[in-house]
C-alpha cells in the first residue's frame, strides 16, 4: 500500500471514529426521568349482619307483658374508620303499644337470633341499665340517620369508631304493653344500622 | 513466525487478564456472609357478618424467608355460620401489596379438598368452589403459600400482603 493510500485510510478511520464519537456525544445530551405505576384506590365502608335474611322479632297472638327477644351481630368490613347509627321504621296500629329496648354488647358465639352468648356492655349509656341504648315506645324509635342512635363506645361513653373487622352485638326486646287499645292491632318494624366514614 | 508467536502471546495475555479481573469481581462483589434473597408474606382474614372468623386479630400465616422450591408457610382459619340459614361459602383474596402476585401460589383447602390453588394474583375473584355450612356449623380451613421452584424473577425481596375474604350465600330453601 502506498504512503498516500495509507494516509487516506488513516484519515477515513479517524473520520469514522469522529462521527461515532460525535453521535455518542449528542446522545449524552438527552435524558429522561419517569414516575410510573401510580395507582389510586378508594376506601370502603361496609356493614353486614348475621340475620341471613330472617326476621329478628316476632309476636303472634300476644298477651300484655309478652316479650319477643332477639340478638343480632353487626360486622364492619370496610377499610375506612366509620361512625354507626341505629334507626328504623315502625308501622301499624300496634306500634304505639310496644315497648322496645335495645341493648348493646358482645356475642361470643351463638347463631342468629339466639341470645344465649350475649353479654351486655358494662356502661350505663342512658340511665336505663348496662348497655341499654334505647328504651321506649317502638313508635318513637328514630326513623332517620340524622336522628339515629349513635353507637357508643363502652370504654369512653363517647362515639364508637368502627374499624375493619370490628363486631358488636345488639339485643332487641319488644314487649306488648297492657293497654286495651292494643287488642287486635298489628304492626311491623325494620331496624337499620348505617355506617358513614369519618 | 515471530509475528505469529507475538500474536498468540498477546492474545493469551489478554485472556488471562480478563479472567483475573472477572475472578476478582466475583470474589470481591459478594460479602462473605450475605444471606440468599427471599420474599415475605402476610395473609390475614377479613370479618363478614354471616360468618364468625378466627383468627382476626392476628395473621392466618406470616413468613419472612420464602424461597423457590421450599414448602412455604402454612396456617389455618376457622369459619362458623352464625346465621339461621345454610350457607354456601366462597372466598377470594384482596391485595394489600401485589409484589408476589405472579411468583407465589396459594392453596386453601377444606378436608384436603382445594377451594383455591393458583397464583396469588389469580384469587381476586370469588372462588367457584364453596364450603356448605349448616346454621351454627364451623369448619377449619388450611392455607398454604409457597413459591414454586421455577418461579420467574421478581420474588427476591418482594412483599406479598393479602387478606382472605369470605362470602356466605344463603342456600335457597334451607
């Protein structure tokens, strides 16, 4: 190979090297950063019970002083801390002659609506006995969330904050009052526990 | 002849140098007592109204050193029908963290019969198989989580936290 050709070949190699280096240099001036995989999820508010769709209380052909008793367990499965209120609806001509008592407590076992394993809360919330959160006429039971009975905290007496997997039991007792006007009357009621996140 | 020897000598020298550097990197890069990588998992249970579930206050199972090919971690959960109706109970998992969704498998069984047996990430929907419980009846289910021997990468230092959810559907007419 002649000297000129060697010189030209060297120049070609240097030139190619310069192009490669230049390209790499331009590439080094750009860069990116990213924050991927962002996710969003809302919390949940979920309240369930163990009634299996079966009614809690029933009085049939009742006589004055007769009482129907039933216990229900309410479970919170939501992820957000929540307040719970109890309210209901009552209808029929018999409702004013029925006394309702609702006692809050715990239930270590048992099957709806048995109360054999029910233990009342120790706190006297309203002066009607340990764990009693309502005692009065069924017709006077609060009928909306706004007027509902705030579920209380047995420890502090304040409002209970329900958290995931929290369970409480309620014993409901309905007694027919000794009032002639109740004869032949009938009625019905539903009870609602509602949770709302704090 | 001399040029050929020089080429061979140079090549062997270069190869020897590469081998020395590679050996040094292999030795120096690993601390003498570094533990092998592992994954951790925690499986809890979520309460539901129709069933009394235990345990709730503590995990069904928890492990901090899961590795492929090992037996994994086992635990039990007891469910009891606390409604007055017969229930068909199915289950699913809800993820707290999803890092082990593809690597780890879960098997929940009742009396040796698997209710679910699949990758953790595949258990987000309610299981077709169910456990039938009469009113008041209870059953103890076994739960096992493991990483198969040929699990794809991604399990190293991964954390898979999940909750077992149960659902009891009333059996019509019972």
